[in-house]
């Protein structure tokens, strides 16, 4: 059952007909190892109950060419289009593939040949033919399979399948193919005795065999693969939806599990039983989660072993099924999760080289830096008017139109664009390289974590700035040569990371306090483009009030924490002053009238009031205090408050006002009391949809189901409990346990047994969204949303066509929609200020409770 990580690093897949051996491509999970050989298998056999046998099959893998440097002597056929996702395709010495950009002064242009499908890796038996008479794939018809038990043929009573992508590649211009994982369940006419040898052979699937033993891995058993706390809740969940048969009927473990099913917690060190018991029903299939829908599609049972406080490695064994992936019980199992969640932002830096020893196994040239040949063209397009802000316009279209109207080499009458050499720094956004003003929310919360949890001030992230004051030459986040702080105070690593995130806006702030909306590329992704040598054209958004308010929100918090918690008053005051100047610049801007703009500016109003609270706490600015008190969502208010202000938006801003009052700034005691009561009330809303997988999703989730966090961000409510802790100085046991339970689903305790955090658990999400060189190893700590949840876009469906079965997404229970393909963005993406940030906060809170 041990994990064969070395195999997963191979780039070439060799599938041998007649054997079960496979060397896996980097995005394909390792299947559970054979108990006899210890190697990964192409086809893995498992069991469910007495008479159900399960087969896991990998289908279609790729031969990935290594990128090569382009030289002056090569024959290059290439006409780049910076706005076309395939605008980098071309030929090198007659071979077709894709190119990176060619503007970097110190790094070569790269060429990568198109991926090729290894022919013998395709499992044709799982594909429906184009002929009308082939209604079903051959693999969906029981008569096409042969199953034996100790050599004697067994009759297949029913056959169920579910299939999903585990990686998608463009193999030519606008043509994609996916790797797939098929789960096939056979209900047999008789039980499979312990010790019996089972063989399975079917359409395009060579013979696979396994002897039934208790240690066989079961996909129906779900545990937190990163482990459980020695003192705290510990629960494993059991149940599985099998997909459909050829007639569209669902299959599941429902008939095989009951409250009487036995389970055991087995020590991985010596095989002894640490605890045993019987399963209890956690969530019945007939009980809905939301809108009359059950998100599991089957009964989910649980095995609780919270009273096991002995550290060690364990398996959860369930009678008739087998055992789980191994997991650890330890005093602080989520410390690594916290470190990875914070270090992930280091890997997202723009304008920073990633090299050893800081890369910890991953390297990348410096990117997004003007000294390397990249030009960022300044525009007057504001992010707020686009869909990337709070408007409806297409950002790429507006930027392209602006560039056409203001050509670089145009006449003075055309007001040509000029370069903005200071627009570097910050973090790359979700799956691409944009840096948007919304990232200042992350800056705020990094500072808030440092203020709230003392232990995080010594969190070691192995950054180039670690253990150094801001004045140190190794600190590249300075805005200019005079930006040195007090010269001696050593800042916490998480503060150094927050300073990098804020650096692009500190560096580009206007003398009048104006703040630009960020940096955008001409296309969200171009095949072959790399961040240090992009094919895209790079633009800076113009300055606007919304951007200035959002900068002020994060910068005022960062400056206050650096000054009062970290002890560098010089740097802290400098950043607070930048925040105040940005806020007042925004206040001075004319408000568009309705006939000037049809854009709903509620987002601006909310950012305005939220930033006022943070500005007031950090600086004592009286205008900010008056604005906040007159327009906060709590009583008392002015007679005509801004109606757009809602308590659920920017909730931390209200705590900032409370903290300001506790630190001696004048405040309205009625507003303070109302906020304190609201924070308590908000934290107590623990109406969970169901006690399954540790998830704490609720009906009160403020966004749509499409973006409801069913992955690492499913612990989004940890932010509410963190506010409670900051307000009260303590956290009730129910909140502590809820925060810990909220770690589980994202760390492998889910229907696919997949960890949505790279490097944590036994089976990583196969194909997280990355737009760097395709095929490189993933970023440690990179997270994925995990579960699709909402309806997929047509372009997503086109890219993964034929890789999902049942083909209709609505036939899949919500929690099972774990489609591990970067082409299904709603599953594979990371959100810089959504699930990645929520996960960072949750990790900080869970680790604090362990301590």
C-alpha cells in the first residue's frame, strides 16, 4: 500500500499488454500498490461487500517532449498572436509544436513539440463508436468481461461504471485529449471468499488478478490523508457511488453497509488493533443537502476513533471492503499544511527568481521584471469597469482596443502608450500571471494572522528574506532606495510575503496617492508561453477609486501590524501613510453619474466603508471614522446610510473598528457592542448540510453553488471562528473541532480519495491548473477547488469530450464531481483570494488549536 512517488515523476508512459505494470506520467495518480509486488498497477482490483469486485483502469497517457532552447541556427516558422490561446504554435526545424516568447534578455526562447498519445495506452473498450448501433461502450456490457474466482467463472449480475478525466493536453491546435480513470464495479452471482484469487479481463483491458485479503485498498473508505490530531476529532467515512449501468441505473454501496458493519483501526507499524466498533449512519442518501438534492448519491457511514490518542501510523479497515490509505495520528498534523499554504504564495511571486535553497526542489527564472526585457504598457482602462473587477466589460477586449487607439509608435495626437517600469512584483493570479488589486485582501489576512496568532510570528518559510530586516539587500520588495524601515527589526516571514504581495502597488502609487488596478496580460493563457518569457502583451490598468480603497484596506492593516506587533515603526508608518493617501485620493475622485456609467458601483461603496475602518484604526483619521460610523450596517447610523453596505462583505473591517476602540481610539460604544454581538452570532451559525466528510458547508454560503467551496476552501468558515477568537480571546470546543474537521475533505477525505493540496496525502489532484511549462512538476501546496459543483461551460465540455461517464453532469452527485483536468477550471483552478486564502486562514486556525 506504500506510495510509489518515484514512478509518478516519469514523463514517459509504458503500458505493457499482458501485464499490469505502468510507469505513470506526472499528472496521473499512483494507484494503490500491489500487495505482492509493491509497484503501481495499470489495473487495480478491490472489493466491496461479499460479492462485489471493483476494477480501476487508467486510459490514455502521453509522451511529453522536453522543452528545448531555440538557437540562431534553427529553422523557425512562427507568427505569434498575443491574444490567441494557440497563438504560439509553429514549427522548429520542421517539427510542429509551440514556442514561448522571445523577449527575455537572459533566458532563451523555448520550443516544445506537441504531446503524443502512447498508442497502446488507449483503452478502446471504454469508447462509444460513432455508429448509431453502438449505443454503449463495450466495457459497459457484462457479456464482454470474464471474471473468475480461483479459476472458476463467475456470472456478472450487474456492472456499473464511472469515469472522469485526470489530465488534459492540447495535442494540436484546438484539439484535446484526456487521460481518464475508470472505476468499474461488478456484482457477482456469489461471494468471493477470503484468500480467493480473482481475475478480471475485458474489452481492451488485459487480465488483472488479486487475492482477496484484508489489506486490500478500498475506494469506499475515506480518511484525512494528512492525518488527525492526537487530541481532537478523528473520523473516517465509508460509502461510494459507483456510477451507472448501461441502462442508466445508479449503483452504490448502500446495500452492503449498515449500522452493524464492523470496522477496526489497525496500526501500520505492528498490525495490532487500536480500536474497533460498528459503523453509524452519518448521512442517508434520502436526506437532502440542498434543494432536495443529496450530494453523495449514497448512504455515508462513519467510524469515529476520537478517543485514540496514541501517535502512530494507522489504517482504517472495514469488514468486507478492505482498508484505507495510511494516515498518521500526531500532536500537530496540520503544521505542514500551514507552511505549504503560506509558501505557495512564494511560488506565485512575479518578479522573483525561484532558486535553491529557497525553491526546495523547484526552480524558475525571474519573471515579470522590466530588467529582463518585459515591458508593461500603461493604459487608462480601469479594472473596475471590467468583469475582472465589478463591471461587465471584457478586459482583454478593452485593453486591445486601448492599445490600438494609443499605439506605442503613434503620433502625439494619438497619445501613445508609455511603459510603466515600476509595475512589477506581487503575486500571479489563478492559473495565469495577472496581478489584481483584489490580492490586497491576502495582504490584509496575512497581517491579521500574524496579529492574531503569536506562534505564526516564528513560522519558518525559507524565503530569501527570512531572518532579515526590511533594509537588508536580499529584500527586493522595496519600492525605492529610501524604503528601508528602521534598518534593524527582523520581520516575520509571513510579513515579508505580504510585503511582496503589496509591492507592485506601493511601487506604482502616484505622488497624489493614486493606485492602479494591477497588471493584466493580453490573453489568460497561451499554450507554450511562460511567465519569464510570455507571448502575451502586458498592460497596466489605470488608477481608480475602487483600486485605491482596496489598497488602503490591506496596506493600512499591514502597516499597523508591522508597527505595533513587529516593532518596525518606521516601515509601519510609511505604509500607513501610503494607505491614508490612497484613501483620501479615492475620496477626492468624482463619482460617476448614472448617465456616465451603467456599472453598479456597490462594490466601490463597500470597499470604501471597509477601508475606512482599517484606516481609522491604523491612523486615527477622523474623516474615516465619521464615514464608517455613519454607514456601517449596525445601529446607530446616520439618517441616510449607504444601502449597499452589508455585514457579510468585508466582515473583518468591523472587527478593526472594535480593536480600534480597545486600543483607545474614540468609538461609539453602541456600534462596538453591536459588532461584538454579531461576531458571536455569526460564529454560532453551525447549521451544517450534513455530518459527512467533515464538511461544514451550509445553506448560508454567500456565493452560488458553482463556487461553493467543496475543496480546501470548504473550511471557509474558519475565518468566522478566527474573528470570534480575536474578539473573545478564546474559542469554544465546538469551533475548535469544526475547524479541524474542515481540514479533512480537502486532504483526501472525499469520494475520490484525492488530496486537493499538492504534496499532502497519498493521492494528489492529478492535473491542477498551471499555465507555466506544461508537464513540469506541480507546486508544493498548490490547491484546487476540487469539486466542480456548478454547471460546466461549453468550452470545458469540448476539451474533455468523451472522458466523463455518465456523460450528463447532472447525473453525478455533487461531491463526486471531482474532474481532475486543468481544462475544467471550476475544479482545477486556485483562487488567490478565495480558496487559497481561505485555506491559509483555516490552516492557521487549526494549527493554533493544536497548540
